[in-house]
C-alpha cells in the first residue's frame, strides 16, 4: 500500500546541505559572492534581502539551474555537483517556483501527479487518489475535493497543491519562492501553517519572502543576503528594525566590512 509517510528523513537538526564560499558570476555581474549557508532537517530557513540581493540566484544554484562559479556544496555529508534540475530533484532538493506551474483545467490529483507518471505508483488512478488524500490530510490542507479543478481553488489552496506535489518525491529540502506574495491574510495563515507541518515532517525548508511578519512567524533562522553576500543570520526574535538594517545595509557584518575595506585598499589608485 502506498503511503505518503516520509521514510528517509534525517533527524531534526541534522545537516542536510552545506554551502561554503559559493559564488556566481554572470559575466561581469557578481550575483553571489562567497556565500555560506547551512540547511538542517526540520528547520525553516528564511532567505531575505532586497531586490537584486541574490535570493533567486541562490535558489537556482540549489535547484541545479545555475552552476556556481566558485565554492562547494555538500549534501548529506558528501560533496555534490548540482548540474541539472533533474539531478537536484533526484537528490532530494525540490523547488516550488513562484509561478507554481499548475494546470488550471486539471483536478488536484492530476496536478499532484503531473510529471510523476513514470513512478510505478502513479499509474493507478485509485492509488493516486488515496495517496493524494492521505498527503493532504496529513498536511491538514483545506481542499474540499481532490477532484476539484485547480481553476476553482483559492490562491492558498493552489500553493498547498504545489507544495504537496513537491512532497510526493519526499525531498530532503523544499524551497519556496514567495509562497504568500499573492495571498490575503487568512490564506497566508493557511500557508504558514502548512510550512510548519512540512518542517515538522522533518524536511528542511527554505523560505524566500519579502514579508518580515511571515518570516518571523515560521523561520528558525533568518539569513540576510545583501548585494550577493551574507549579511547576517538572525532569529525570529530579531527586531524588525534590526532586520531591515541588515537588508538595506545600514548595518553590515564584520566580515563584509573587512572585505569591503580590503577591496578598497586593493583598488588601483
Ligand atoms: N541570468 C542572469 N544574467 C545576468 N545577471 C543576472 C542573472 N540572474 C540574476 N542576475 C543578476 O544577479 C543579481 C541578483 O539577482 P537575483 O538573484 O534575481 O536577486 P533577488 O532574487 O534577490 O532579487 C542581480 O544583479 C541580477 O541582475
Ligand atoms: Mg528574485
């Protein structure tokens, strides 16, 4: 009997992904410089920063879309090369991109299994429906019927379906790009609850968000990027003004100050 129970998750707090000194150049543009990032099992890491800070580039590096130009990535203790989206997914790094990529005219079950047709358990309609229900119930998702077409669902419900779809592959890490950006208050709360349930199943969650209230509500750690560099790691207890200062550059951490100073000295006169 197929179930949606996770089988291979790391224990809570166990390191899943370790980035060290990761950089990404696009020609002359340094989108990421010397990024360190740890993602552990059963934790929500929020990735915040102003437009152009490098959040999407970092997610694309982890999703196997972009190759870093320097640095190392360790997954479950092993050095890895994420050289294609398929490889990242297979390894257990799932991404819910902002556009969700759901099919409006298909129902919830069909959308959940879209692209997973090659899995043996995805061939049987009854099994797929049972599996869909089991997973959605476990996530306490408020979806009236799994035979409902996506077109008739709310924004929060669509986000839920997109997140549930990536959980079917039982990833170690799930990255969510602005999952609440288009949602009202009640639907945002629904998605934040869902994120907590996903974390409690033992997945490592990377949450990109512009909304500091959302971030503070669910994040175990808040990682600030500024101009492609690490600019501090904070907790949910950090004040809004402190976070905003790190995001806008009113405060820069000692490392980036030293680096900026060094670069200044190295500038040809
Ligand atoms: N494919 C690309 N080619 C050239 N420059 C890029 C590309 N993708 C991102 N950049 C640049 O990298 C920097 C970081 O962008 P991005 O990762 O999209 O930031 P964020 O998601 O935090 O807004 C920006 O200066 C952006 O213009
Ligand atoms: Mg972006």
